[in-house]
C-alpha cells in the first residue's frame, strides 16, 4: 500500500495516443514537473476495514499526477461482486445491499497539475444487510486532445476497499499442478474463498528435491479473495533444475487455518 | 503392588498426553531461538514478515521480527510439519496498555501458608515521548506473633529519548567481573552511552526483592560504551564497593575493560580483564572472563570461562573462584550428531570450598522429525574441601517421539556413584499434549540404587556394630546380602527381612501439570508432584498439589486464587499434612474510561445534532431537518438519545479522546454523511448526517444479437417522477428518489434506423426504497436478402426472369420471383447463406454473409443460363464479389456502403461498434446551433473531408468517418485543427457506420439531403477526386469514406426496374424513390460529381431542395403489415377508423400495407398500438419526418382509400 502504481486495480492503462505530445508546463519554470517516467499513483491502493453494520468510515485517498500533463479525475465508486469466481464491478446502486451507493466522496472531481497530488475523502457506510465485501474507488481521467494542451490520455486507476463483517471465510485450495518448462518447473494452484467473508491468504510454493533439499521457495504476496472468488496462482523455479524427482509443497494460511497441498513430478528422464 | 499401579498410571498418563498437543515457541521481537529437528531437510517461514528462518541441519534458527504469529514449515522425508512461533512484543516500559497515556495498578495478595500480605502499587504515564513509571511494594509477614514490615521494592523511573533516570531500586548488569545482575537501591542514570549507578546493595533478598537489613554495601560506578566498529564495542567499567568489615568483606575498587564482538548469529565474543585493589590488603589483583559462541552449518561451539579470585573487589555475595564450561557439537552424518562438553568449577566461598569437573560425550540419532535416539557417557569428579572425592559415571539411553501436538520420551540411565552406590538404574517417562486451550504434561520415573557399604552402615549403625561383634567382615553390599541371608543369628535378630529387600533402595517420582486457558478471560492450572523413597530402613513419601484459577472481572479487574496442599509420610504413623490458600486482586485504572483515574482530570461536554442530509454535504446548518430519538453512544458505555431538536449531549466527560457513535436503525437503506463512530475531545461538537439512498433503475438496450445499442432514450414515468436518460454503451441507469410503480419505455423516435420497433413495449416496474430494479430491452435488428434473377449468357441480352424459384439453402425458405425478376427474404438471421436461383434446368447460386447488425442486402442478383448449372456469381462492376467467403469486418462495411449507394435500393448492414473494430472517426465538435454544425461541415469539406451531423436532441455532433487506421484519423484531425476546429479522434461509432434500414430510413433523408446540398459545392471539387465518392445514410447523417472509393455502385445499380418489390414501400423511400424517379438525374450528375449526383437523385431532395438544413419534425405512424388482398387491408382500416384513427392503404405491388396515423406523441402511439393489438391487429411503429403527413401520403405511389 505504499505509493506506487496501484497495480491491484489498474483497469486502464496510460496511453499516449498522439505523437505531438508536448509538456504543458515548462520544466525549467516548474522544476516539480520534471518527471522522467510518466505515472499516476494512488495511495493507499487497498484499504481494509473491520466494519460493523450501520457504521461509517472516513478514509482519505490521495492520487498523484506524475505525468507532464494536467489531468482531471472523476471519482467513481462501484461495488465489487463475484460471479463465477471472478470479480465484477457494478455501478453504485445496481446491486442489492450496494455499499457503493452509500459512499460519499469529497471532492468528486480533481484537477491535478503535473507533479501535483490531490486527496479525496471517502465516507463509507456499511448497510445492515449486504453480501458485498468490497468497493472500488476509481479515479477516471480522459483528456481531450482538442485542448491542445497535451496528448489524449485515458486512464482508470482505483483503490480497493475491503470489508470484514461477521461472516466466516473458508479457504479452499485445489491440487498443485506441475508442469515441466524445459529444465524448470512451474506450479499452478487454484484458491477459492468458499466462505461468506473476505479472506487474505498468504502462501508459499516450495520445491524440494529427492533428498528433501529446498530448491525453490516463493513467498506469494497476500491474496485477497472475496466470498466466492477464485484465483489461480502461478510460480516457476527461477533457475534451471537438474533432472530428478521433485516434490512441490504449497501452503496457504488464512486466519488460523493452514491448507497444505503436495504434488511431485519427474523432471527429465529418470536415472 | 503400589509400585506397579503407580508405574502403570504414569505410563497411561504419558500415552494419553501423547495423543494431543502442540508445542509453541515464544520469542520476543528482535530475539532469536534455535531448535533441533534432526531429520529435517529444509525449513522456511510462512510468515517471513513476522519471523525469519534459517536452516543448518539439524538446527532451525528462528529470528523474530515483529509481534504476531508465524508458522514455520519443516520439511522432512515424511512430509511437512508446521510449528507455530508466537512473537511477543519487545519489552515496553509501560506497565499497562500502550494505548493509555496514564495508568494505575493496585494489587493485593494474601498467602495463608506463609501468612504474608503483599501490596503493590504502580503508576505509569507517557506524554510526548516521555515516560514515567513508579512502583512500590509492601510486604507484611507474620512471624511468631509479630508482624515484620518490608518495602522490598520501590522505584521511580523517568525516560526520555535522550536519557533514563531511575531512583531507588534497579537491577544492574554491567559485566561479569563488576556488576552482574545485582540489585542496587540508589540513583541510576543512562545517558549518551554512559551508565552511572550509586547506592546500596543488600545482602538479603526475598525472592528478587530486598529484605532491608542493616547489612548493606555501598556501590558507586560508571560504565561507558565506546563503539569501535559496527560489530565491536569497548566498554570500560569502574566501580567502588564499601561493605561492613568482616570475613567476607571485599570492599575496594575495581576497573575493567570489556570488549564485545558480534557477527550476527555466527560468532559472538566478549572478553573482559579487570584489575582490583582490596582495601583490606591493599594489593592489586586481576581477573578475567571470556565468553564465546560460534555456529556454522555443522558445528556449534560454546565457551564460558571466568576467573574471579576472592581478592577481587566486589559485593559480598559474589561467588569467587574459577568456572569453565565448554561444549562442542558436531554433525557427523545426516541425522547423527555428537556433543562433547567439559565443565570445571572451583568455587572459593567462605567456609566452603569445592572443586568439580565433569565431562561427557553424547550421540543423538534422529531418523526423522518425530523420532530421536540418544546415548553416550558422562563422568564427573567432585572434590570437596574436606572429605573423600566422589566419582560418578553415567550411561544414558533415550528415545523420544515428538509432534507439535503431542510427544513423549523414555529414558534409561545407568549410574555409578562412588559415594552412594555401586550401580543404579533410572527409568523415566515423560509426555506432553495440547488441544485447544488445554495443555498437559506428565512425567514419572523410578530409580533403583545398589548402595555402598558406607551408605548401608550409615543408615543402619546397629548392623555395623553387630557384624563387628560377630567378627564378620564383608567387602561389598552383595557379600553383606549373602551373609544376612545365610547367617541364622542375624536372621533371628530380624535383619533378613529388614535389610535384604532394602539393599536396592527404590525411588519413585511423578508429577504433572494440567492447564487450561480461555483467551483473555480465565485460566486454570493444576500442578502435582509426588515422591516415594524406599530406603534401607524406612520408606518416605511426600507430595504436593497446587491449583490456581484466575479470572478477569471486567476490563480492569483481575482475580486470582489458589489452594495448595502437601503431605509427608515416613512410616506408618508418621503422617503430616498442611495446606494453604492465597487470594490476589488487581485493579487497573487508566484514562480511557470513566474509572477512578479520570476523577482527577478536567471534564467537559460533547454534544451535537443528528440531521437529515439528503444533499450529502456533511455539514449541519440551522433549518435542516433533524432526527429526534436517535441513540448516540459515548465510548461504548454511555448512551443518550437526541431530543426533539435532534440534539444530544454528554456531560462531565473527562478530557481525552473519545469515541462517539450514532446508532441509526431503519428499514430503508441509508448512509451516513459524516463518520460514525467519530473521534472527538471534550468541548467539541459532533454532528451526524444521515441521507437516504435512492432506488436505482438500470438496464441494457441491446439487439437480438446482444449488441449494445447507443443513443436510445429511456424514460420512466410514475409516482410523480418523470425522467429520461440517453443510453451510453448500451446501458442506462436512473436514480429513482421515490418508491412506487413506474412505466419504463424506450422512446421510439430515438431508436436508430435499422432496428425494428416491434416489441418495444413499455414495461411496468416496481421500485422499492433504495433497491435496484432492472428493465432491459431487446430491439431486433432488421435483416433481409433480396435481388434480381436475370437470364442471359455471354453475348446475349440479360432479361429479368420471372417465375424463377429462389431458395435460401440454410434457411429452407423459397419464393418465386415476380414479374420483374425480383425476390426478397425478410427476417433473416445473421450467418452465412447460399442463395440459389433455379428456373427449369438453369440454376445459379451465391454465397453471402449476413452480419449481426441491421442489413438490407438487396443486390444479391443472380444470372442464370443454360450454361450456368453450377454455382457462379455475376461480377458486378465496381462491386466486390458477393460469393466470397465470409467478409472481414471492413469488407462488410465496404460492401454495405457499396450496396447502399444512392439509388441502389439495397439496405446495407448496420455496422456496430463492436464490429467496427479498428475503424476510427474524427469528431469536429458538438454544437447547440445547427448553423455552427454546418459551418464545421463546410470547414471539413474545405479540407477535402466530408463530415456528417449526428443530431442528438438539442445537440449537433459533427463527425467525419470512418478511417481505416488511427494514423489516418490522426492526420485528418491534425489538418482540421489547423483549420480551426477542435477535434477528437474516436472509435467510429456504430451509428455512424451503420446504414438506414427500410423502416426509418426515410426519416432522416431530408435532413441529410439538406446538409449535403449545403456542402455540395465543396464536395464537387475533392482533393484528387478520391474523396467523398461514396456515402451511406444513417440516422446520424452521412459518412464519406475515401476507403470505399473504388466500390462505387455501377450505374445499373440505381436502375429502378431492378429493385425488389419491397423497395416500393414508403418505409424505404430513400431506396424506392431513387429507383423510381431518379435515373435521369443520376445520369446527369454522376459524370461530374458522382456522390452528390447520386444523392440528388432522391426525390425527397427535389421537393425539399433547401439551401439550409431544415429541422425535421418526426411524424409517428403505425404500419399494420402486409396483406395479400385489399379486402383484408380494408378490414384493418375499418377497425382503425372505429378507434378514431386515420388509416390509408398503400399498394406495394404484391402486398397491401395499411398506414395509420399520424400521432402526436410516443404515448399516443403506444395507446393506439395497444388498442389495435387488443383487436388482433399487430402494427409496426414507423417514423416519418421532414414533411407533413398529407404531403408524405401524396408522394406514395399506389395509395388508395377503400
């Protein structure tokens, strides 16, 4: 949740569609506008709330315009639902128990000069009856190339607000699938939240050899899974492995529960 | 028997424990710990941010980073095991919760056994990074009728980021040779690397606290840390001790220099050398100490050596002498390691001297993480200052089984002690288990000894005397045993039974702990120990049991109580037992709530309003609607309700930060517009804004092929609310402030051309408070396939072929061409089709692709001849082959454009946005005034670009499109910007690419023509003649694409006689008029400016012929469909007229169509449509525009009234 490109919800990309882009601000006159890599960042990208129904929470989200162009952001809040294991973003008020419909954003629009940061306050009320566990705060910007102030830019960057109410998460992990990638081994596993509450799964993939020695250890970043959500996690041994039999061990922990899965495969021809 | 029962019981308990349990490791943050798992092959942390793990077989080292619980995964050949590591927070100065700025603890405890009453008072406070802690303890102990009073501990500590000052009691640990964990009452200062201590240390301690007596020693000293490198430090120490004169007096001065080196977990080293001078002797004496710890993957070595002669100045309680301890552990094989250790002690204490040396070598074999086996040997030599030497030799054997939840161990030990026995055996079992909050440990052991003669005679002095009197000499206990059994004199004296069995004394020991803890609430603990010693002459038993229970009585009050009882028995009659209880109470006060500590603090009020904030401003202003009766809670404890003014107030609230929360309960969805709970302080106002949440109506507008349709207007009406919204991206969403029943309808006039208006009926929806409702509309696209079947061959004249059978192979439908050789299939689904024309033995076929969007493919002409019996197609000039495989997206557009050339009479496929793919358009602005839009069109024309006007309600969007690539669009935009227009490159909207279908194509014709004629002069001089050569008509205007220049329709395409029957319908005037009335005009103008000439062929243009665009007025009509005979149509007219509606019949050649209208509004159309439907007449909503109804009717050929 440090400042940086909020890759979590970067649903749009920064696209320069004109070859005639020129800085809107003279970098010499405005040293702060000397930016080497155009970027737009948001902080925090994830907000976790331990919430109770009928309460409200005020959080501030800041956005920084790291591009050499003036950007106008409109703040849009959408509910995050899960359908078929995947996240869906639904406009506020279009889902029963919509949390996005309760959100008060102030201000709802921002105009940021190059290098400038802005901040909006987001007030979220938790409805008494809702199955929704996350909302997305989108900062949407689209510049007009006719303004002749810079190239046309369309971006959509967002912060995810997750809620933990009183339900229970239930982590389920599928079997570890191993695949031979030349002299490397890749691991794939499916995680599903079968419960009614958001869960954050922390996991590792370990690859051990015949003698039990550790060849590869991958600490996966914490994975947020909304109720019903499914995700595939993948990893690959970073270096070439000698032929032999390998055992893959995956461990995922959520709250106090630990799920361990194992699989093995022969890499190359057996001796 | 008793022994067996005890042994069995111990074994059963050990096995029972082994069934459960989990052994946690607890480490403070910043510390590390190591465990051995012999068969582990790898280990890693599952929570690396809490604790890290390094593995060097078989040792696992865990380094704790921050507070939390980390799981450690241990990989063994058997699988993966986990170990929980609880990382506790670093030691904090605060006695109590860090959240509290101030805290006071009171604790009282009484122990009936020792008749001791303890009281403890501690206080801590922190503010602005400064912490203060004070504590005092008082003990009162009854002693022979009197009560002794003590203050065993009193301290006051003040800490800032730069220094720490402690008054009275503190533990001092500076170095091994100077002050090594000694309690000093005085002044202590720690600042800038200096540590100074001055005060008294007492001889007597009670537990770890002082028992103040007169015997005390003065201490004053100073230490300073000088850092040499990042890893090494030098610390000089200088201390002065002054004690009472006496035998153990060691008053004097000592100075030492200590060097410390730290290379992480691999090597630590501390060496100290001291010089001292005793006051009593005045001589200098030296001492030194060395400690080292070295670890690698395979080796661990530890060394601790101290030389501290009795002449070294120090406190009287310091132990003098030499001490050495060295151990080395080496991993020999994968799961086998050896450990050797040597210990030497030579203590010199006043009145007591003893030297001891011990050495040992043990081997441990751990085939896996659960099982362990060990053995080895140990030898020890004890040399007391007086008396004989004692030697001891041991050979142990151990086996252990360990799991995180349960485990156990068994041990056998052979012991020889030259002082007490000539061989003994010890067997010990132990086990542990844990489940949920309960934990149990049990152990039991049995030890047998073969005592030496010295021990026997010491126990039985009468026996030694008797043997001497009898002249019997025995050399060993075994010989003594034989003598006792065989000598009748001794048997008569009763020694046989008394001694023979007791030559091997037996000891039993057992113990256990059962603990249960409920997190944060209660805990229970039971501990027992039992011992039975069967000596040579008597048996002794002793046992103790202790039970304790603690419970939290509320958030700040703890209670602890317990009872203990012990017994001893020596012989049958020597029984004694004693018991006692204790009770302790601890009360905590802090400034977080309304307990006692807050009595001394400043107080104030917290107040505010709860109000209705429908605008979500979050600010309360007078005049706003307030909400009475709302419960407001302070710190989860105090509750009030708002009064009639919506006002609440908490009085006499102690200063500090408080939590205030409004509890709003409602069946209707709502939202806070201010935080609730809110953090506030006394004197501040907290207002709570509450707003209701509107219901939401939303839906999608899409075609029968799930293609989003844009630009449609959706309106809702009901419950006093009337709203409409324009669909964007195929979706619409409307806030509905009031619940109720609503009529949701699609405004028919807004439906793009090419789509059927059938079935777009208004929908009734009920919208609840704050709840979403969905109303979707599916608008089917109109698709048809038509053309002409001709007969002819090479060199012969082509003639229309009447009576030919035309089949759609995939569809199964067939029809016969009319007198002009025309055919038409309506309601065609998207997909690939093969059109087959047959006439006698002649046949031909064409393969075509019908797109998903609207499409009127009216130029699917087929030529049949005797020579054409197989599939063939007629190559049309300027037109792509229609029998090719499924066209690409762009090909479809091009073909559509070609087919839809003015006068061609064909209806092009509607190009949707999804299908447009990589097509681009340039938007030239959106204007309120039509004249401005026309000006933009003219400007574009000057740049050799043709633009269209997309009329959307009161706005006019000017767009030029399509462009085949982004680069082309950018180039055009650049040119137009130079010309002074504001441009935006956009994806070509479907509405700008699609063509008008039959039904509503007419509706926009006049507008299009008007705009076109305005710019006609410019278009007649295109740049290079390659621009503006083809066009298509849409509801949004005209699109001119240079990309389709080569695909102009052939002149023959506009010949009216070749158009199908359907083309005569007034619903397709653009096509039909072109066919019927324009050939001459077309021929005349096509030579100079093909595109304009063709467009001018439209008859509508001839009677409109405006110089300025005229805003069309939509005329709403209903079309009843096609009737085979005029009588059927006349019946429909009668029914319509019976409803007060105007109706006319139009003869389209093959069919008779009934037109009903006009209507003033969509609502009127809807009403009429429903009424007619009730009477069995299904109608189609038709939009006419640009001319009054009568004028339009007059232009329709074949119009008759019944």
